[in-house]
């Protein structure tokens, strides 16, 4: 399977745990949500595994649903890891 360069953007608690706001890496160009979650929380950003169940993912500023089928990731796509946001 081909890989493409993407930019991961981390917000809130995810950014705190990883200690950086973004990272560029190569990922497979076709994944489903479960495969992407495995890649993010168990391979690339292992420090995020404690909050994986409450994070939302977005691809190019569109939320990814766990029930979405396989989607195509193009070069220079942006994948966001969005933890819960609390207000005051």
C-alpha cells in the first residue's frame, strides 16, 4: 500500500500529553477509522492511548465517523486529534 505525507494536529490534552502541537509523518493512503485510530493511538502517539476513547478525529477539517468506510488520504492532508473540550 502506498503512503503519503500528512500533518497531524493535536489540540488540548492531546497536545499536552505529546508535548507538541503537530507532527508530519507518512501514513497509508487508504484507511478506515479503526485502522487510523490504531495508527494514531498505538503506533505514532502512544502517549495518547489513555484518552483514545474520548477523542474525535478529523480529516481535512471534517469529522471522521467510526462507521465511515475506507477513506482516501491524499498527500499533505491534515488529520486532527481533538480531545474533549470543557468550558467554564
